[in-house]
C-alpha cells in the first residue's frame, strides 16, 4: 500500500542524529533548525536556480503529519493546484528529508508546468506523468516511476517509443533533467513519426487498426484484395523498409518484379511513401475508394475480419474470384475435403468459392 502513516523517526543516539542532520544539510543547505529541539526549520528550498522561503513547524512529538508548512506568497502561488499532493506527502512521508525531496519535485513540476503540463501524479508521489509536444505538434507522454531510494536511485521511465529510452541520471538529477532528455529523444524520432503519419493519413492501413507511436509496421491495402506489409527502421525512416506482399500471385508477383527492377530509384531524400509509389509504379488507393470497389475485407469462410488478432492474408489466385481467407480457416476447410492432399506444410485443394485449384503453405504450424 502507498504508505501507512508513519511518524517522523526519532533520533536514538548521537551518531544517528549526526547522520540525519548531515543528510538534511547536504540536500537542503539553506534550510536550518531554529531551536535545539529541532521542531522549527526555516530557510530556503531551491528549484531550477531559484530559492523559495519556507518555514516548517513540527509538534513536540516530531510527527510530520501534524506539522505546519508556512510558505512565501511566491511559493504559494507556484504550488497553487498542488495542495492535495503536498498534504498527502506530509501525511505519508517517513521523515522530513523525504518530504522535502518530494516537495522539491512538486515545485520543479509546477515551475515547468507553464509549457509542459502535469497529466497525473498519484498520492504516493511514486508515479508521475508528463506530456510534451514534438516539433510537429504531436503529443507524447512520459511516465516516471520513482523508486524507494530516489534520488540516489534512477527512476524508471516509460514511453511509447519504437526504440529503447534510458535516462542519464545522477543523485543531483531531477524531473526536469528527465523531461529535457525526453524532449531530445522526441526530436530524434520526429522524422520517423512524420513518415508513419503520412502513411496513416494517405493510405488505407489494415494493420494495426490503431497504431501506437511505438509501432514500426504497417499493412497497407493495394486493391484487388492485395496488400503490402512494411517494417520501417525508426533510425533511418526514409530508407527502403522490409517489404512483404500479400495477395493472389497474379497480383503481387508483378509488384515484386517492379520493386526489384526499380530499387535503384529509391531516394532517401524523398518521403518513404513517395518512394514506394515510384518503385512500385502505383498510387496507393484511399480507403474511401477501396470501400466502394470490390475490395473484400472479411474471410470467405468465417465471415469475420479479425480472428484471434489475425486478418485474412490468404487469397484465391483466380483473377475472377480473389476471395480472401484467414490462414487457419482455409487450412481447416481444405483439410476437411476428401479431394485435398498435403505434403509437409503445404496443402493442395480447391477454393470454396470458385473451385479453382488452390495451394496453402502453412506458417508456424506443424502439418
């Protein structure tokens, strides 16, 4: 659970007292005790190069949850809207030093919040979400999970990136330094997201239906129940991607030939989509156009589009038919025919619709 109420730890000896005071002085050198009982602290807390005056009044039993926090009007104005977080941390922080570390983090977020908004912070102040925009105006989130030994221990950072993201961290680092590294990473991936957004906007993407920012693959409809699956390198997004054509042989074989023949035309200075158009010698039809044509989406056997996350990727090679099927549906259909035959993982039979010869090669299945 996020913190049962625990009182301020009482010092039990000269050595423990010295260590605690040294830790507090080291992290907050401008905040000093004002009496021998250490029930009054006054001074300044620093964040982003600015010092803010505050005073902390502890009760005689030194329980932090019953303490009073007196701030300057400047500090009050900056923390406006974060009172519930500050109060929660006064209730649950184990000691004064931990509370001040958390208060400093809240202050840093509040100061930065003029440009990048705080999306979420839990009452334990262990999970924080910040949002930022890249140079193209796309919004991104970073989730920061603080560990028990923060700031001595680097927090975990979770982002929706196509590449790994790690932060450079020292005990003197802060949430602002994490956010700065996050912004730098966004800038390095701008070209990749520009490429993927153009594909999503100007073609009919069959898979994934709702691409995340970390998704590097797209399956794009070409018409005639054919499609192309591309895998884009996020570090070199305008280079030739891995390509796999899906559909009837009489449709996809000419596309493969064009790709091989025109590969020398690929220009990394052009967009990936424009390069695909040039080397394949096609225009990618929009979804609105394909939906009005004979482009079929559903499996001809189960009559569904999605089946356990898979979409139809097998197509009858008869140009007069072209019906798509899920691989598993077609396999089960052909296996049930008395006239079908099988050799290793390849099964030969007839199309359920036009009865023309049909060959299915099973992938990932032991026949």
